[in-house]
C-alpha cells in the first residue's frame, strides 16, 4: 500500500487535510498523514531524557548518561529521533518529551481527563475537563505532527488490581445527594447498566469538549487495560472516539482466564482483540506491549506476569510475532512498544525493574534486539503493497 516515487496517489485514500486522519482503505484501517499518505503507527512509549529514578540509589541513571553523552537535551532528542527512525519507528508515544520531539516526528499526547475525578456525573467533572482542554489541548490544536489525544491511561472500569468494587459499588459510596450517588441509586442491582451510562458520560463529555476546542486531531481513546476491560466500555466509546486504544501485553499462560473469572466478564482477547473492534466499531491501536530478556542488567522480578526470554534474539522473535499479528489484523492502525529505556536495576517508583528497553540505561542499544526489530518494523502495512 506504499507509494513509489512518482506514482499516482491512491484514489481510495481521503483527501489531505493538513492533519492526521483515520480511514478504512479497501479492507483495512489506516491512519492518513497530513499530506494524504497512508500511515501505520509504529511507536515507542516513554522517550524522555528525564527517565526513571532508581528506587535503591535515588539516582536517574539514564539522565546521567544523556547529560554525559550529549551537549544538550535538544541534541539528545535529535539523535534519538534519527536512531528510532533508523529502526523503523515512526511515532513518539505517551509519557515522552513531547515538546522536544514535536518538530521531529509524529507524536501522540496523553491527557488526564478522568483520572483523579471521583464523580463523572458532577458539574465539577465538566469544569475539570474544560480546564484540561484549555491548558493542554488548545496550545497544540494547529500542530500537524500531532496524531491525536489519549484521554487517560488504564482507568478503573470495574473490579481490578486497585480494588474489587464494581463502578456501581464505587458510586454508591459517594456522598449522599451527590450527582453520581443519585445516578447510581437509579441503577441499584444493575451494575452493567450503570457502567454503560458512566462510560457514555465520560466519553461524551471528554470528546465533545476536546472537539469544540480542537477539531483537527484524532481522539485515540483511553488506553484501556486488556486485562480488566468490561464490554460496556468499548460499546459506549464507539460513537465518540476515532480509535479505541488498548494496552495489550502478552502475559503468562492462564492469567487472562483467571482474571476473567475474578473480575469479569471481560472483553475476550483471543482473535487479536477482534471483539474490542467489533464492540466499538472502531479501529484499534495497541498502546503498550513489551517483552523482557534475562540477558540484561534489570532483574525482571516485578511484576512477574510478563514474558521473559533467555536471549535478546528470542525477545526479538517474540516482538516479531506480536507485531506481525498486529499487521495482519486489518482493524489495527498501530502498536506502541513500552518502552525506550530499561527500567532501573533497583526498580522505579513502583518497583518495576524490567528489561523493556530498546536501549540500556547507559543509552546503549540492544543490537541483537533492535536489528531484527528493524526488519519487522519495515514490513508495516503502509510500507508494503
């Protein structure tokens, strides 16, 4: 579906608008660049010089490496963007140095629309969303390199690792007379009906407020966890989003089934998230995935749920299998690797201590990993016939 130099534009592609779009081209979904070219997002999360502080030493090892290698943070960003492009990546993902990379590569931005808000039915929620939009959306509404907005990351939608309450139970705990409590009382005994109403309220307020201020950019969803997502959420999201985003890790065998039994029913993950697509009616983006290797300094002890391979070559083979599944799923418009740099040996703020990086904390690439990863990335759908 790529275009050769001098070839005629594909008549099935929508006209260029100067901003990223999403469209069904033939029988597959794709992003469309501001210039009207097909684009599949091959991204990396957490590309930042201000990286994780080691929980044992109190030192940020990657920060020190960057400052010793590069004259300025701008020089680091320029070199890093060139390196990522050479490895077949084309998007800067969430938790990155957005301002430094915005002129250099397509990128996404992560907001905090629902996080920290206890009552999404309250007028204060609308006020919070409006303030977020004015502060964090409006300044970038004319940036053509911005692909779009992530609303949140891994919100609680029901029973999960945070607590075993449904959202109906959470809202029935609110202060008596509050808008959320009053709405919950109308749904007593029907937690699924309440969740559908709650998710609809969240997506409607968030997207209508953003689009009123920024009609130019895509709304890419709320980066739902595939390990704790009830079906009412993609159902509610369908009318409001442009893309439904899912953090989708390959985990130890049997984990999803156990969580589905404890927290479910959850949206099934078999068929490469097909039911997420069918429930929402939207194209999908896998916004986090990763693999670890014991051939590294980080000990990979926490959390224990992720797959760990003996060598970097085996880690690259797992990357290849995952990404080619994304390429083959014609409703997928991208996947974003977590993350650019390894986590510290002594663990980050929450104890995670994993070999998730393309590079070490000394900014050295894992060559046995990134070289085959490059081959995989250069087979992305927008680059192949």
